[in-house]
C-alpha cells in the first residue's frame, strides 16, 4: 500500500536537511531558510542563541501576501523556546508558533503541507 501523501504540483517539499543546509523540491539551499508552500527564501538571520524579534519581520512581511496560520520554528539540533516577544508578535498576527528541533520542523512541515495548511517553516541549519 502506497502511503505517500499527494502534494499538489509547485509546492515546496523539504527533502533533506544537514551539512549546513536543506534540499527543497530538488534544490539545495545553504544556511537558514524560510519555506512556504509556494517558494523558499533565505532567512536573513545571524543566529547566536535566542532569535531576536527583529528577525521575524521577514516572515511577517511575506505573510502579508501569503497568509501564515502556523509557523514551525526549527531551532537546530535541540528545541529552544520562542521568546515572549516573538510569541506576542505571532499572536498579534494570529499565527500559532511551534518551536521544535529542525528535523522535526522539516517532517512536520511536509505533513501540514500535504494537509493544505497555510504554513511557514523557519529553519536553522544543522
């Protein structure tokens, strides 16, 4: 029995992660990455511990034209909670934020994509 989810054409599927980057729909990306259902873009962040709220601006700007209901925050090899400021920003934009390690964020993104959800995966590389 085939259990591969049906993903509509043109959607960004996370195929692999590691070695400092990601492979999404056949293309390799280096460094931090924002993955939306219809495209990917480098995440302009220099990560040194906690994610500063200012680095969320890029996500919220894109969210104005591509609505986001769920933000998966892939925080590297371990789970790091989002700051109170980031949680408050997400609430203001009616976005549910789910911090998790990057591997879990990649897998969860693909499942939610198959369900047709309005999501974004903000991923720090491992």
